[in-house]
């Protein structure tokens, strides 16, 4: 999401930063180009008008016109206003009811990703130490009940019983009773959707709201549908009074207009974003971090948080100790590759790094990482710990076992030897070195 918009804006900013000073005419032209870029990204027209007018007024101030770095100052103005549109000061946290269980009602159109998002949210809450119960209230679509059951099994979260065609209100009331009896909190309720908004759907959702008294009503918005999802969300908000939005499918080919419009149009916060199809791919939404991503400034804090979640302090410290003793092994390399995989794709990781736009054409060899992992997995434990014993016959066996060529095994062993040599020289720099991407991230954060 935002790739095309980010590229356009960064091109505009490069032009503005290329001037030693900026004239009013150059600022007006820059603002016009920003306006065009936002409209092409399918941002709501009223939002674009307000945004560009505020940027124009602030950029034309005497303080910026006389600044030694006017181009950089304009970028800061754009970033500040973008944060304001995305919801400056909003918190991604969910409210809790004064009396358990808290009920989180998931609403939205059919196909927006409600069922998967419900499971993602339940997994996230379970990871925070809570005991969620998933409720399949979409009883009109038989596949929805079955899908939620499968997802609940995958993430280890119980799913309330329901049968296709059963009354949704009865399913929810029974789930609420069960949650109170066994101490489940919260209830994550996956409701029915339609391809369009109709009175039957809204009446059913209004009845569920009355019966469950949810502390959060979360609209799941498909980021790929642009302004259509903003219009639909407005209709849901008028009838149900939404408390938050979860943007789904942000990893797809989305122009980003929905994200930049929905907070301003509805006046309710974006709380989470779905960044992939797996149940772990749900992130808290931070307006300042998203604005930085859009403008090519990266999102190092989110990357650090992902790194800390993927690798424990104990793992990093143990690896650091081995590095200090020059004991890096191929098992360590395999562990680091597995941990990187838990962070997401290489493209997702790069998108969080400042200046990632300049790397957009870089070939990201995900298959190469898989090939490396396969080669290491085909080795015996002794070979992984002591790669120097791998002779010609062992290399041939490893290549056959991993479905690769002997030349691939040779390249890996050569690269690993160079890596171990480099790590050995780095550890001479003194004590306290942290290991790998994840140790570096923690050190950076502190």
C-alpha cells in the first residue's frame, strides 16, 4: 500500500529540496502536484482540499521561505499534516468493559476479510495474555462458521458453537453466557456481511449491538477498494456508531486512499492494519509511523518491535556469547533465517527502512533464502557445527538432499566462512556486542 503515492511524493520532494531557496510560485506548483498525487491515490476530495490548503498556507510562511533548507521544511509540514489526517494522538489499544467479558463486534461488507481479521485480533489478544472466545455470528454463510473454526484451531483460541442457519442473536447470547461461566474475555464476534448494504443486514447488526452491548464496534475496511469502503463505512457508522477501523489487505495492490480518508471522514481511529494473509499479520496502527512510511522515511520502531517479538533476549544473548568466542555455526545462521522469516517478507522489512524507495527495483531473492535453509537442513548436526569437515563427497550428498547443485553448497560455505571471519573481527571491538539484526535493534532502541 502507498507505493505509488510514496514514489510520487518523494519525487516532488526531491525537486523541492533541489532548490537553494523556494519561491511562492514553486511552492504552489509543488502543492498542485501533491494534490494530483493524492487524488490519483483515491483520497477523498474533501480531505485533499483541506490537506493541500493547510500545507500551502504553512509552506508559504515567511519562516519557511527564508529558511536555509526550505525543501526539508515543506516535507516536515506535509508529514505533520499527514499525521493529523491519519489520527494524531489516537491509540491502537482496545477499550475494556467495566464488567467482563468485553465484546468486540466486527462489522463490514462481505469479502472485506472480517473472518480472518477476527482470528488475527484474537491471536493478538491471546499473545497479550487475554483469553478470547471467537463467536461465529455469520450464520448465513456456512463457510464462515467452518472457516472461523479452522482458524480458531490454528491459533489455539476456542470458537463458540454455531450451526449454519441458526439465529445469530441466539449464538451470541449463548457465547456470552459461556464466557461468563468459564472466564473467557473478550468475545470477538464475527458478524455477517453483504456485498452491499441493506436494511436486513443493518437490523441484524443493530439487534446484536443491543443484545451484546459491545465496548468496541470495529469496521473491517478492505484497503484495496478505495473510496467505496469509506462510503460503506460511513453508512455503518451512521447506524451503529463505530468505535474504530481495522484496515485489511494493506499488503495488496492498494492505492492508499481509504487509509488517508477514512479517519478524517468518520472521525474514528484506525486501530489496526492487516499486513498479510497469515494470522500473525496484524499490526497496531501508528499515524506517525505510517506517515513516515508513505514519505519514504521508514518505520524503524515497528521493525524493532517485530525483531524483539521474533527473537527472545535469551536467544540473542546466547548468540552474542558464541560470536565473542568466534563460535558462529551454520545452526546459528539457520536460526537467524527462521527469525527473519517471522518478521515478514524481505519487501516488508525493506519498506520499514528509511530510503527503501530507492531499493524498489532490487531483486529480492526470497527463493535464495529458502535454498540456503534447505541446504543447511540437509546437513548433519556435526556438519552444521563444524562446516570445515564438509568435503567433496559430503557436499554432493548435501546438494542431493536439498535439491540444489554442489555449486550452491560451495557458495553458501564460502559466504559463511567470510561471515564468520567478519564477525570475528567485529567482536574484537570490545565486550557488550549484541548479535544479528535483532540484537542491533534492541541496542538501537536503548
